[in-house]
């Protein structure tokens, strides 16, 4: 065999080797797409699958508001759990199907005050209503923008009666452009103090804004929600009912409520009807 033939043979072997490596890499990528998380670790999230799946980290306080005497704590609202029970969470470094309650006596043997849960979800998720309803231990959520995306159409009652919730981070990064129902979003969050970034939310498709801040007793100020587009809203009833610490409201007289049928606002320590003039007139 001549020198040229030997070189050609070596090049063919090298080419075949490269092709085999590419095939093996593609096989491995496909395997990773099918298995997002390794059962033995919570830190093996496959970045190549970000187009299909995402996650948020939820923090629960196990000892505030009388929870230290409870043997279990609610992780997700009942209605949300029934809809999405086939989704997965990581708790105590173990992956499992969505659970409605966390049995402290079974899972927490040591004296820790916080519980971290990773919720893994398909990005086709569209309805977040009642997600954390009655989760009295819910304390914080990281990467909230990962779940409130352009696919979401409802956040109704999402944080209803979350009595341990004081603030929520990065609200401004949430994509709310397709949400139609925001009713009772923070209803009963009696210790909520700060929602400063919600003024950036796009509300051009929202139809129901009733009772959003209902009974938020420690909420003293609201951001400039006069920027909200209310042109499609049909009901704003009881939006500020029971907000006993609320000192003042932004000037919302500019709201367009031509489609609203109920504009009764209950505000501060007494019942008043908030008169809003159409288009600022």
C-alpha cells in the first residue's frame, strides 16, 4: 500500500470515529431529555431540556403561626394538587410525585425550621389557580418568573390564605400578558407587606380583578398600579376589602372601566364605594 493510500485509510478511520462519537453524543443527549433529574441528586438538572421543563424552589416555614405543633404541613392547594398530581417534586433530595401534605414526623427527624421543595413542571402548564391556597407555611419562592410565564391564563387564589407570606421576590419579571383571571390572588395573606413590583405587570387581558388584596391586613402601600390596563376588566369588587393598614391608594381614576359591571371597592377600616370615573373624566 502506497503512502497516499495509507493516508486515505487513516482519514477514513478518523472520519468514521468522529461519526461514531457524534452518534454516541446524540444518544446521550436523547437519554438526558428523557430523564431530567437523577434520582440520587437534586443538582443534576439537564440544561439541554430547558425548552420543555422548568422548576421553582419553594420554602416553607415549619414553626411559625403554630405550625410547630402540627404533624403535617400543606405543600400545595387541594384543587391544584388534583389537577397536577402527576408532576414531580424533589424533597429531602428525593424525587417523588406531587404530594398535597408533608408529613413532618416521617421526613424530618432533626430540628430544622425550614423545608425546601423543588417543583418540576412541564412548560405547558397554564393554570396556577389555587396553587398554594391555604398553605399556611409558605414563606418564599425563588424563580417565580419560571412559572408565571406567557402560557399562564389564571393565577386566581394562587396565594390565598398564605399567612406566613411576607414578600415575594422578582414579581416584575413574571410574564402576565395572557392572564385573564387574577381574582383573590393575595386574599387572606394577613402578613403580606410588600408587592412593590406588580405595577410592571401587563394586565391587558385580565377580566377578573376582584378581591386581589382582600384582607391583606399589613399591606401599607401599593405600587403605582394606575399603570395597569383595565380595559377588559369586568369586576373589581372587594379589591381592597379588609386592608386595614393601607394608608392610601395610587391615583387609579385613570383606569378604563368601560367594560366593568362591578366597581365596588371596600377599603381601609370602613366600607366605602370607590368612585372611579370612566377614562379619568
